[in-house]
């Protein structure tokens, strides 16, 4: 690993070219050569100083980032490629969405769409090993695919990135060039959940037994669910991400102190980052490990909590598209639903409000008119109640959804639609 200045890195990157492709290019619909593929740390770990060097050095390039935040270059010549659309790419003028379950994205980056350059955001080395800090995710597979085709690995080393373990650790020797920065990470202060989120969280928490293993993300409902678990003991964590709610559970002794907390990326407060820094209990693992349905199914009493934009009377959930336009993507929802359902005693919940306040529409609909993200959950949970699905006939599922989960404003309409669909 050679430490260079920002100007030196920019000059070095100016010679980057597209390596020979061995598979069909998913961006073949473009009427121009899109340039080399650059994979960067996504979510809230984008190495902005390094990305600025890339953007200055390359006239055209494909930028691949998972759940990219605002700030991604939108100029002509930049193709925004992703398997999960974040706020920074949702309205990008050159968005290239590659549909994939999150557990399979590493396969794509290793074999189908390998990178010419991987840009990492790392903590300073300890004993010859850097750390990917709060974002492991798809990066190990991207590194392996890039090195296999003699691509370049660049690191932005930030002394404010927490040092984490597991697959987060990478040897200094695989880094070609690095720049050093000192910049605080983006933080997310936990919000006080609203009344509906509290109700939904309490309903989900009521189904969680002592000793369960948890998967849930960030947001009002997950925060409220974790807050409602304060009376539990021996809880474990196997998830693709977690935030401050897990830290709160650890403080009160609700977590199993002898079992590692397995995740793939983090986002939360500075207090959370300080807690994970050098914490061997937290195992930051690559996506194909955390999201492997077979490994998820092996966890103790696995409980998966996800959300959706809408659910129909067949129990199908859309969490990906609005008016046929991609909003996010499959993410890890299908991976964890399948894994949890196959786990002995496991449960999988879709938790959402029964009424969408911004769109002013019901989230329980007769039939999805968007592509299905997932189906066959244990139950759908809203502030109205819990609609049991798993193991019931399709008619019973529809009955439970209307009776127990739908907003009162649309129940009569849903009963009428259910009869038209042969569900009542």
C-alpha cells in the first residue's frame, strides 16, 4: 500500500480503462461506451474524497454503489449502477438498475459485472490489517472480482472510521494506493417513534420470545420494536444492518452476552460508532454470509421484520416500485423471509401502517399492480392488528388481512374486491 496525495491519486486514475468483459454488459442499452466500472462503499460509508478524485479523472465511468446517499455525481458521463436504489440514485438521469436479491449481488460482482476499480472507506491499519468499518456488505466480493481481472483497489483511510472485525478486516497488501483523511461519519439520531409505529412495534415485540434472533433495520417501526423488547433476555442479532436500538438492548442486558452480533453494515449515532470501535462482539460479515437463507435458517428462533409499500389480499408485498418506477429493490427482504420461515420456530413479519399518509391511500390493496418483492410471510402487522398468513388458505389469508390489518376506511371496498377475486 502506497500513501499518496489527492492530486497524485487523481493523476493515477486518469489512465484507468475498461477491462475486457467476459459477460454481456448490463449497460449494453447505452449508445456509448460507459467507461470503466467503479465500485464504492455505499450506504453512509461513501469515501467522498476518493470519489471526487475518480470524478475528476474519468470522463465516463459506471458508478456502482449499494443504497447510495445524496451527493453521487449526476453529470453527463456518469452511469449510476446499483442493485438497490438509494436516495442518491433514485432520480439519477443515467440510472441502471440491476435486479438482484442482496445475497446474490456478490455473485454478480465476482463473475458478471466485476469492477475495474474498487474504492474503499477504511479505518487505519492495526497489525497490518485495515478495516472496512461500518460497511462490509458487497465489498469483499467486489475486491475479489476486481483483483481477478487485475483491477485496482484504492482506499480512503479515515481516522474517524471505527475499526471493526470479521470480514471487515483486509490486508494492507491488497491496496494499490491510499489517501488519508480525517472526517466525521454521517450520523443518524434515533427519532421518537410516532403512535402508529409504537403500536406496530409493540404488536411485533409481543411475538418475540426470550432467546430469539433478530433481523430488523432502521426506521420508526424497527426502533419501536426494539424499544418494546426491553423485558426480554438472551436475544441474539443476525441481520444485514443494525442501528442504535441494538446498543440500547445491550445496555439493559437483553442480549446474549456470549454470542456475537452478526451484521454487514451499520448506521447510527456517534455513540454507536464508538461502541463498535474495537468491539470483538460485533462481527461485520460479507453479504453472502449474513443474507444466506440457509445460514439464517440455522439461527435460534429467527425473527425477521421488514416493511413494504403495499400488500395485497394474496399476501404479496411490493417493497420496490412506485408507478412502475424503481424505488429501491429486492434488498435482503426475500433472503430473510425465506431463511426465517425455514428456521424451527422462526417467524417473518411485514410491518407497515395500514394507511399511507403522504399518498393518502390504503397500503392493503386488492391486487398488486407492481412487481412482487416477496410473499409467504408469517403475518402482516399494522397499527390495526396482526393478520396471520402462514399456513392458512388464500381465502383465510384475505379474510385476516381485511379484518385484522386493513384500515377501516377501505374494508368494505376490500371485501367487495375479495369477492371479485374469489377470495370471499
